[in-house]
C-alpha cells in the first residue's frame, strides 16, 4: 500500500492539535485506521517528523559495530550480569538505551549464552599464589614428561547409582539400591604418561600410614632413576618416610 503523503499527514496533525478532537473522530473524518492516527501522533511527538517510515525488510540494527564491541567487553568483564544490568551498563558506556528483549536478541546473535559457571578457587588470583605457580613451573619445565609420575587419591561407594532413567510416559522409572550404604572405597594411584605405575584400593579413608604403605610397597619398587613423583601438599603426603623412600630409589619428589 502506498504511504499517505506528507501534506495529508500534516493536515491530520494540525486538526488534532487545533480542534482537540478524539482519535476515533479523526479516523472517521479522514477515513483512516485509528492505529494509523495513533502511530502518526506518536511519531510526531517523539521525533518531530511525520515522514513515512521505511516499509518492509529488516529493521535497522540497534547497535553499530563499535557499540557491539563495547557490549562484548561489558559481557566479558561482567559475565554474570542480567539482561537488565547489561542494558544499564551499555547505557552508562554509550548513552544508548535498549530493552531487555532487544538485549537478549543481540547477545544470541553474538553467540553469547547464559550457562552455569565453571568455578575455580579465588585464591588463584592472589599474587603470592601466582608466584608459587611460577616457582612450580620452573621446577618441572625441564623434566622429561616421560619421567613425570602423578600421585593422588579418589573415592567411590558401591551404593552409588544413577538417579535418572527412561520409561513410558506416565510410568515411574524403577530401580534398586543397597539398603546399607557401607564403607567408601579409596583408591590411591600413580599415573605416568605411558601407564598406571601403581594402584591400591583401601576400605575407608586414606591416612598417613596407609599412604606411606602405598609409597613404600607399591610405588617405590616401580620407580626408575630420574623419575619425578608429583603430588599435592596434603598433610598425609608429607610423612618423613615418603620423601626418604622416593629419593632412596633415585627419584625426586615435588609438591
């Protein structure tokens, strides 16, 4: 449909302002839809312009390329901000005001999705912790990767089971589990680039005595000259026999 001329539009605006008539009467008088009158008056009130708006095609982008870069920077530095907060932060930076729904569409087009955070210890950002990480790297960077052996513990319980399953709609998913949970099973393992060097299972928790027994009886017999055993500095790892047994076998220990 051909847009109404500017003269016709101006006449409607002039009559509305001079006669203070209703939108319904204006629509009847000029034989146009009430929605057209409403949009025209709103356009004139907000922009001072009554020219026909472009018809068809996609609406012009809300943000230009420079503003999109600013938005990405905002999201990177405030990755848990809500859409409302992103709108406010963008306005503070650029003076551009957009709605939450528009912000949602823009973030989707930029391939930014809202997901659960992957958390890490905040202490990693402390200067002293970063210095220790550098010191650790300087210790291990020149060691042949084939000589590295990593030691750690984990645990499992035989009563663990999957809590979700499939069944027909409207029917329960049924399963069984042991009535008595029983003790946890702890695993101590030593892993190199090529193989599992040593492994021991223990009923219950690992303590200093059981860990030393693993080192002396299971790990040390498998060590070779220039091997480097790496483990965290948990208290149970720091018994006197641990370092002594490893170094006696011609290997070194790094925490």
